[in-house]
C-alpha cells in the first residue's frame, strides 16, 4: 500500500484546522478562511466530493467519523433567530452531523450563553424488551 499525497489547494486562503480520516481512503477537512469555517470531503484521488460552509460556527473543536458515511462536527456557534426568545442566548455549543452528500442531517444547539463543546461522540442506544417484559437498553441497534 502506498499512500497518495497531493499538493492541492482547497479554497482561497483556506487554512486546514482539523483532519478526519474516513473509510475508502477519503478524508474530511475542516478549514478556516478568516473567521469562517468550512467542511470539505475529499476522495482518495484528491477530488472534492463537497465543500460546505459551517455557517454560524465560531469554533470547531473536533470532527469525528460516524457510520453510514457521516461525520460529527463539534464546537461553538452563534444562534440564529434569537429575536423574541426569552433566554436571549446568542452563542452556545453546537453539534452537527453531516452525510457524504453534504447534507446536515442533525443540528443541535445546547448550553447556556457562551457554552462550547470540546469533544463529541455518538452512540446509539436501543430499547429492547426482555423475556420478562422489562425494557432494557443495548448499545447497538
């Protein structure tokens, strides 16, 4: 096996902040241009599958591979549409799940003003009925 190395540029003045190896020798890159973050999914040969602005993120602290060709992006984000909300939180922790097609499938804002997620992991917990009629939980579905 010989690794493939390319001298390519992904974006104008884009500085790669985080790299996440993916199955099939693909990679997800979190870049930063000025104060704006973006996610670029790259195939083994260096071709871009998609590039997506991570709108609202003020910090991206981790990117984690998930199953089914998805990634988990963890950090801090500004909160859209705070007008009329009583808590007036404008900046909090954010977790986003993005699939290989570049679609955000899960988008969660959480925490008090100024909260920030530093690490992330996704685990599936499935309720299962035991023979005695009790509901128990197992880790995989």
